[in-house]
C-alpha cells in the first residue's frame, strides 16, 4: 500500500536500510577472438541464487546469454567468468 500515489506507474518499494544481497568487488569485459568474456568478483553474497548475463542488440530489449549459479551465502571473495560466443556489436 502506498499513500499519495494518484496514477498507475511503475513503483519499487524497498526498505532504505536494506542492503543488496551481493557486494560486487570487480567487473571486467574483454574480447577474445569472436567471443566476449565477462569476469566479475563478489566480496559477499547473501541468499543469492544466480547471475543472469544479458545482452542487447538495440540497448532497449535484453536477451539472456547465460546463467551462472551463485554461491548462495558467502563471506569470501568469489570469482565468476562467462564467455559469450559470436561476434557482432552488442550492449
């Protein structure tokens, strides 16, 4: 329930003190031949399930390229890597 909302619109309600379930500590993307390699690192994860790697051809519509299983609950540094095959310009 939201008071003062007079029109239909997209609204996200969250506790301002609530932290995101993942602390991202590093993120890089590089090309390797015709592939795109996404590397990232988390410093902490709380009740995380998965990471969805997405791309877009137009910057507006997004397509899932792959899914990586998350650690779930972790207080140590975790490294992840995903290789997207295929060439062409993508967001």
